[in-house]
C-alpha cells in the first residue's frame, strides 16, 4: 500500500487543501475540489493510505470545514477497504 503523507500545518485554506490533494493523490481531472467530489475519488482509490500529520493545525486554519474534511477521510476509509486514513 502506498502511503501519502500530508502535513496539516501546510494547509491554510480550502484552495490549498484541494490543490494539495489533487496533486498528491493524482486525482482525476473531473475532481470538483469540494468534499462530495473528494469522497467520490477516495472511495475509488485502491492501495492508498493517507497519513495526516498536524491535523489540529489544519482544523484550526479551516475551522468547521477542516472537521468535515476529517470526516470525509474517515468515512471513505470505512467504505473503501482499498483506502486507508491515519491521523497523527
């Protein structure tokens, strides 16, 4: 399984978040840069685990949206056995 390490301290706004995810996860061109599209993409991935460091920094910068991002990661990992999520 491929591990993609993300640093939440580097995520300061929604645009930066979605740009980072699109690049690091090689998301398809149709990725809509919103949480519904992220969930759709994550549930299609196979053999990938996202490791998020400094999640508190991300949620501090993004507020409620950051909490919703974490929920999307967790829900996607629960739904898709080919995708994993680890929060450090």
